[in-house]
């Protein structure tokens, strides 16, 4: 069982509201560089949606066991254990482990679903998938 | 590591034996811009402990790491200090970039001492957590002087601000057990255990001159302690002479900003970029994450550079038996293998399930880090032992006993050749049949080193002393032993055949500490790719690359992430030697140094080279202070230059005959092998002397290999003692 934020790129209208909701929820400010979901313009009115798929490959590269999978199947970071080496950032297959320059620890999507609730195009959904 | 757990009863017994002999309290302060600003001095003769300030000139001139080590050692020893004199020190340092967690290869410690093998300073770099934890505890370097009158542990608690010398009669001496005991003694939670690192050696170091230091780090996933080695030059022998069982540091709380850099953002950007590069490039380049450095064994064999049978040959039909796949079956890949946080190149390999067939731990199933290429090439190929299990077993015991695998392999190969040549007999070796390929004899000699008995102890004195002993006691031909004994300055060669690379002959012969490849590795550039054809080209390479590589040691860095992975466009953007410099990575280091220290005057790779040049020349002059450091000490054995025997010549006759015709201008037809060998030798030895002339000139040294006064002034190392030394030698000499 794995709780994952599902993206439907074909529905995305590029409003960036998800980025605002995410950074507001977790960093208390509107700043796309502090969002765990990133929307990029691909041209021809297409939009790329980059967010963690909870694959968990980062867990194996963490030297301090700060990364783990919780009961809901979501990959999370224990900030007190994390030294901020950013190995996980470099080794993320989907490039969706993020860091904000000057902050020691990286951050990632934890499938909270707040952005999905606000998405006007229904391009996002927090779903629980079987393993 | 032994897999047995240390019992609570055992821990209490160890603690009961502890008696504090000296104590020093200090106020822990945060590291600023990569520097703690103090060094720690410990004397185990007098039981005194103190802190010394690090001033701006020390930082500017010596940078840190090996630079700080050498400066502190210089001030501690006299020209007649020997390795076993009480005033000799072991100095260990990280460096200003040490302990960065965002960039790979930033956890190195550099250890320096007056070597028992060479009588001059040796520097040896090593992974594990000790150096960075020492710095975060408040000290840029640790000096240990004196000889204790009983077994001691030096303990640094960087969180509490406490340093102790304690009597430690009960702890084990062999590192694989001792390191576990130390972690059990000083760490409770997994985080605390990860904050404990020890430096230790083993019983083998007590009976030989080739003792190594083991630096530990705790692996929280496997719940055991792993060991990395400062192998070269017998520093472990010095540690045991001082009756030190372990140097221990404890610091809990490492974070990505523990160095308090000037510009954390840049360090993060450069680091994250590098992690990505390794993720994308390592699997298609050198597979360090899969194989570690042993991926080199196949490459070296393919290019005729793998030392076989005491460096006689460069390849062997059976070499495949010690290629990576034969070790992969022991490796476990269930955890990150960096020897410091954030090292994603992760060349440390974790071998498990090794059942020991010999020795005091026979029958036990153990784990061991490695094997490194040097270990496989030295104990395997060079001794003709094409047996992965035997190599791993020797690797385990070398680490446990505190023996350098490189000196062990090269010294063993020398003894084996002497045995096969009839110089040594079973009567002399006490029955050890030291034929090439005899793994049991190799392992028994290693166990003898640990017990302090038998012919193994003679081998453990190293090649230089073996040559003397074999001449004096057994009537060996001194010239032959000089030709085949692979040592220079008293240090055993590391594991590359240099016969076809004049530049690398110089890389070894001119290395400050003796023939170790960490100073220069030019074989491909020189012999394979022919990119440095003239003497001036070779001299330039023997200026740039040793200086460049020295820089890693000044900063607490590992060399591997520099050129054991390259950006995808490195070979299209740059050609030849420029590509070999990996300019984008050089730029990474410039950015890291500036971001850490805030030194805006550091703008390019040339500024980094200049830092190294000061320390490198200082080390050369340190050699001079200790009675070495002149041209005659840069001489190398002919085995590293060309074929010593007819069999060697004939094994590559086509190559050598062609060189006689094309390079020497001699027609080999009608000549005997011995005559051809002599003609080639005269040519090659003359080439080496010409190379030395060119390199000395490029480095700003006189023809005797002494840095000129002008040079030392230019480099800012014109300390009064340095000037006096150079003046005395210049008047005496030329």
C-alpha cells in the first residue's frame, strides 16, 4: 500500500496553484522554490508535473537512516537524523527530492493531498495504491 | 570485523581497567569557515595535554591537513630524531574542506610521522570519521608525542570539551575487535555510535616496520564498525611504540553546516550537481559503487601494468581469477558504502561471509572492508596468488594485525623472488616455501608477524632491510637485490609496473615520502596515450599533477571524485592533458574552497596549485632536515625502469628489440639477451637522469634536488631554519 500523489499532466493548466499551496503549507510562504511539486512549461500548452512517486530509492542512499517509509507507504525524512548531505537529491530517479539553498535538510512530497484539493483542473489526486 | 557482539560484562571489565592519567577541559566552540582555530597537543610520556592556536600565517601557508601535520611535526623533531624517539609524533588532521557532507570524498584524515621505514616524514591519507569529528570537536589537528610507560587510550569528547589520557590495560590490540570495543564503550545509541571514531593498529605493527593505522566508522545499518587504513610508511608501528591502543574522538551532532562556511548555498549547489554526476556517470565509467577500486585489476592487466611476480611482468593469464566478479560474490550492497557522510562514489566495499581458513580466528566468519586494487594487485598478482579468498583473508588479517597491505604485498613478492632465485632456502625461512603462488606460506608469514616470530618478522622489516640482511647473512649479490628490491627511500612501491612509463618512474622516484602513487599517476598519459613526449612535457606533468594531488591532502579530501568520474562532456570539451585535469572538477574545488573559507583571492586552479607548492617544497626541505632530500635519494631500483633478467627481457623481446633499434640506435640482431639488456639499461638509466634534471628545473630546485632560496622566498616558506638548512647544503654541495 502506498499513498501517492497522482499527476494527470494532460489536465494541468499551468496555474501553479499547487506550488503555492505546497510552499504555504510547509514553509509558510508562497515560493515555488520551496514547493515539493514543480510545474514546468513544455510548450504547446503542455505542462510537466514533477513530484515524488514514493519509489523509495532514496532510502538506500541515506547514510544516517533519516529516510524511511511510513505506515501509509510515504517516504519521509527524519530531520533530526538528516545531516543534509543531499545524496538523495542527486540520486532521485525522478529528480523530485528538493533542497532550498541555505537550508540544511532537503524536502519532498509526503502525499498530503492539500494541492490536489485546490487544483482547479483536477490534475492531481492523492491516492492509495497497492504495492 | 568479528561478528560476535561485545557483552556487557566485557564492557564493564574494560571500564574497570581505565584509570585517568591526565585530563584537559576546554570550551567547545563552533568551527568557523572550515577551521577550528586550534590544534590539540598530547604527550603520553609526560601525561600533558594542551591546545595551541592556529594563526593566520599558518592557515595561509600550510592550509590544513598534511600542511598542518608537517608544520607541527617540523617543530617537534630534530634532525637526529628517529621514528622511535620520544619526540617523534603522530599528527592527524582533517582540513578546511574536511567534513563537508554535501560533496563526495570529504572525510579524509591525513596522518604524518617520521617513518620507521624511511626516516623521513611520511604522509598517509585515510577515510573513516576521525578527522572531521576531531575538527568539529574543536581541533584542526592532533599531535601525539612521547612514549607511554603503560598501555593507554587518548579520548577526546568534543561535546563535553574533555580530553583524557587513560590507562587501558584490558582492551584488545587487534583493530577488528578493539574498534568494536571502543564503540561499545563510548556510544550508546546508534547516533552516538556513529559519532565515535578510533585510530588503532594491531599486534603485527609491534613486530614489523610496516604497521598501519586503522580509522574506524560505525555502520548503523549493519550495526558494526568498519575500518579504513592509513597504510603507508609504518605509522601503526609508531603508534604501538608509543603504547597507544587507540586515539578516540566522540562528537555527536554533525550537520551540513557544522563547518559554518561563508557560503553554504554554493557548497550545496556544487555538491548536489556532483551527486547527480556520479548517479549518471559512475555506472558507465568506473563502477566504483559496484566494484570499488578493484575494477582497476582488469584494466592494469590489459595494459601490461599489473605487477606480477615482484614486478617482473605486467600481466598474467590467470589474472582473471582476481577480477571484480570474484569479489562481488562476497560484497553486500544493502547500505550506502561511503566512508564519510555524503560520499556517493562509495568505493568502500563491504565483504561479508568470509570464513577464515587460517590463523587465530580460523573458523570464524568475518567481514572486511575492501579489497582495494592495491591489495589485490600486491598480495594477489605480485605474489602470483590467483585466489580471491586468500587475498580477502590476507586483507582481513593485515587490517586486524595493523599491517599495510601494500608494503606487505611488495615485501612478500621480493622475498618470494629471492626464494625462487635460491637466495633464500627453506632452512633460512624456517620451512616456509616462499614460491610465487603459495598462499598458505604467505598467510603463515603474516601470522608470524603477529606472533613476533619466524621469517615473517624479517619480511616485516621491509625490502630495504631485507636487502641488507640477505647480503650480510646469506651472501646475496647486493647489486641484484638492489635491482629487484622494489623500494625507494626505504618505502615499498605501490602496485603499478612503470617500465614503459618514464614519467611514472619519476612519479614514484620523486615522490616526497617514497614510491606511492597518490602523488602522481601518469602511466596512461605517458605510455599509453603518448601525450607528454618530451622531457619538458613530462616535467610539466610532474609539476602539475603532484601539486594538484597534494591539494587534496591539504584540505581533508579524497582524490577519487576528481578523476574517477568525469562530466559527460569532459573529453569533448577538452583534449589530452587538459582533459586529464578534469577542468570542471577543478572549478568545483575552487568554488568549494572559496565558499568555505571566504577567500575571494582564490580564483582559479592555479591558486590551488600555489597552495600545494608551498607545502610540497616544505616537505622536500623536511626530508633534507632529516638527512635525505637530495638527488641520490631519488634513485630507483632498475626493476621499475626496465628488465633486470634475461627472462624478463625475453618475455617482451619484440618490444625491447624495437626500442633498441628505434630509440637507442642499436641493431639487436646478433646480440645476446644479456648484451641487449645492458644496452637497453644504459639508455633507460640515462633517460631517468635526464628526466630528473628536467623536473628539478621545472620545480625550481638546483641540480642536487634542493629548492633554491629564491623559490622558498617566493613560496613564503623562508622560515629561518629553512633558510639556514638550504644555505648549509648549498655551500656544502655545488
